[in-house]
C-alpha cells in the first residue's frame, strides 16, 4: 500500500503517513520501504537480493551523525536498528536527516 498523496510506502505514525503526515486508514511496514529509502538517499549502503539495480533491496544502512540506521528483510519481516517500530524508525531517520 502506498500513500496516495506522496507515493511513499504507507508507514503510519499516529494514523498518518510518516513522510507527509496525510491521514491513512491502515498499513504495515512494507518491504518496499527499503527500495523507497534507497532510491531517495544516495549515501545509503544497500544490498540487493540478486546482482543488479533492478532487484529489491534486502539490506539498508545509513550513518547520520553518530547514529547508524540499518534495516533488513529477514523471512519477510523488517528488522530495524535502532530497534523501534517502523514508523518511529522512519520518523527518527527523517528527523536526523533534517
């Protein structure tokens, strides 16, 4: 599911898109989140499932200040560092970048 306003994967924080704050009914942290972030944050280090840029991202790492943000897909679920719910993780990452 994607946010109809900004096109980002619909990751919710307080029932609104964490990227643009548009109210959204329901969402889970989608696997597309890693692809979305990798496409928009060129300094991030990414690993893909198979060689080539067209393949989905399986691991994402980005250092912002002294904090390293990492995410990976494992058995179809997102594992995040720092260990936070997906919406809080994205919100903290965006806050650190701004």
